[in-house]
C-alpha cells in the first residue's frame, strides 16, 4: 500500500544514492509538480539542487513575487530571473498560436540554458514530469494524433545541454503528487493551485501579446479568481482563467461612448484535462465579477462567459 511518506522516504534515499555530490539544476514553474520534485531533491542533496524560477511576464498578477517568497521560505536554493522583456520582445508581432507557443518555449530554453551554464560542473537536469506527461508525450510524438498543441514543458530540452535527466515523479499521478507535497509541507497556495499552462497568459491573450494587454488581463483575472475564492468555489473548480479577446466593442460609461476590449471568463470541471465540462457558476457570482471587472479595469467594457465543453472546444483558447 502506497503512502506519501513512504514514497518520499524511499525516493529521497534513492536520490541521495543516485546523485551523490553532483549538482542538479531544476526549473521551478510555480506549479505543484516542479515544486514537489524540488522539495524531494532538496531533502536529498540540499543546496546542490539549484532551482531557477523564470519570470516570463506571462504569469498571474503578483504570482512571481509571492511564489518566489514561498520557495525561499521552504529553504530552496532558488534564483529568480526577471526575463519579462525578453519574452515580450520574442512575442512582438506574433499572432499565430503555435508561433507564440514556440517563441515562448524557445525563449524559455535560451534563458534556462544560460542560467544552467552559470552553475559550475552541473551534471543533472531535474524535471517534475509526472506519469500522465510520460504517456502524453509518447502519444504526441509517436501517435497518429500529431500535435494538437505543442506543450513546451515536456521533454523539450536541447541536446546541447548534455545533462543527465532525473525525474523523481515519473511514476505518480497528480493526486499522488499533491499528497507527497502535503506530506513534505508544501504550502496550500502552491498545492491547491489550478493547472496553469507553461506559456501562461501568452496563450490567453488572443492575437499579439503586449505588456499593456498582460497588465489588463492580470487585473481582470485577479478579480475573477479572488471572487471564486471568496465564494468558496476555487477548490471545486478544476481550472479557471480569463481570456483577452482580440476585439473591441461599443459600450457606454456615464454619457460617454466607449470602445474597449472584451474578456471571457472560463471555468471547467475535469479530472485530467483530457475532457472537461464548463462550470455552471451561479449567475449572482458571474454578475458580481462582471461588474467588478468592468468598473475597475480600465480598457475592458464587456465580459462574457465561455459555455463550451471539451471536446470539441479545448480548455485554453489557443
Ligand atoms: P487544452 O487547452 O489542450 O488544455 O484543453 C488541457 C490542459 O493543458 C493545459 N495546457 C498546458 N499546460 N503547457 C502546460 O503545461 C502547455 O503548453 C499547455 N497548453 C495547455 C491547459 O491549461 C489545461 O489544463
């Protein structure tokens, strides 16, 4: 019978054995998987684990700062890298979803590679790959389905890094990863977090990504997510997010005509992200969120709610 404590003890012992005095580099994303992988490795090899947390400018409001703080509190040897401007530059002029994904993924590799090169004699690359990622990347690369969307966080590292790969969570499902994280004292703000795509808000801003649009979307999304939390619904929803649409529409504010942007709210119920149903959020809550966004976020005069399930829609819009 599997228990998170037994798994952690065994894995830490194995990692100690496998890694000895070698140095290991790991990219933290703020998500559960990379965080739990980091905690296990830290318990095994201490400060020989070098964590890198990149601010790609496409995270949720305040997320980089607050998550970096949590990592430091946990005692991780972590370096925060502000690369916002490099990502925005790479995204300039791009509107095609796949090109945007590739640009974000490619820029991430560049930055991570440069950081890894700063660590003398680093031998290993650690990744928070979990069992469903292993399965999915096999079917994406080898199967007939081809790539529906290119996920940049699985198996995407270039050969020139020449690092050996260590993946302590390869045999686990998501709920098991959470249980291990809880056993190791990972805080709830990381443990309970909704899934968030690697390319972040870059694929929730349809069309060209600019820092101005990111700032508007972060504000609207913050209002949405905070209201879900206050209503006690955050943990019941599998994933929620806000999408910035590439259109403007007419509105009225006082006696002024406005011509501003539209955001769509998305909330889904799912088990593994492969299929999903849209959540029937209470109308009163949707009304409150819509009012708060329109009254407080300059640049938005209309809010819509996405009532599409997967399939045929996907969870993300790009
Ligand atoms: P879709 O949009 O394909 O999303 O229904 C299914 C789940 O995968 C997440 N997603 C990603 N996660 N890197 C990730 O780590 C990515 O490139 C990526 N694209 C989509 C999405 O948020 C949802 O949970």
